[in-house]
C-alpha cells in the first residue's frame, strides 16, 4: 500500500521540473542569495558566477560583507539600496 509523504512532494517536483529560484537577499551588486519557491532550497552565487548551496558559514560571511558595504556607502555619503 503506497503512502503519501507531503514533505517530499516539493522536492520531487523540483527534481523533475527544476527549481524556481527567487532572489531572497541582495548582498552586493554581484552577490545574491536565492531561495526556491517550491521546496525552500537556498543557494548563493560565487565570485565567478556559479551557484552553490547556502551554508551557515556563507550566511555569516554575507552578513559581514553586507555590513561592510553599508559602512562604506555611509563613509562615501552615497546611498546604497539593498533590498530583500
């Protein structure tokens, strides 16, 4: 008797059809965090443009990088618009 597992359904859909990534957070102009609308998988871009899974270590690095960009923009008195 087959059982239905609702938790694995989005993962199965993404494995067949592919992920639907949407920008979750813009860190800098070139660095962004993406999240799949279907299964919730989080990825980010590398400096050379590849997409890799978003780990806790990368989240920490991105947070520091974002703070550095904001401080630098305040120092230069040029507004930086970073939207989620």
